[in-house]
């Protein structure tokens, strides 16, 4: 289980972990947060893509893959825009 940021700080201050260990845990938090944000953006985009794809001639077997791909492509574009100043 990943410790909370508060726990990492407490453990570092108490000498229970090294600075390197704290950095590694914080990097895991950063990666997890970015992944969760990407998933949240994809979830937000999916209903619009489902509505747009509904009734199209996409084969039933590939319809869900198509919509999911569009949702994650939208999420990736949102992350790029979010990173701009």
C-alpha cells in the first residue's frame, strides 16, 4: 500500500525512511495522480463519444473499443492543453 503524503513526511522527519525512499514514494504519487486524471478525463469524454457513435455503421464488436479509444485520445489532448501556460 502506498503511504499517504502526510505519512511520508512524518516517516522522513522521524528518520524511519531516507530522502531517497521519500522521493520514490512521492514519484509513485505523481504517477498515480496523472493516471487518475487521465482516467477522469476519459470518463468525462465518453458519454459524448457514445452519443456521437450511436447509430453509426461501426461493427458491434469494435464499437466499444472505438469509443474507448476516442475517449482516451480526448483525455490525452486535454492533458496536453492543461499543461500549457
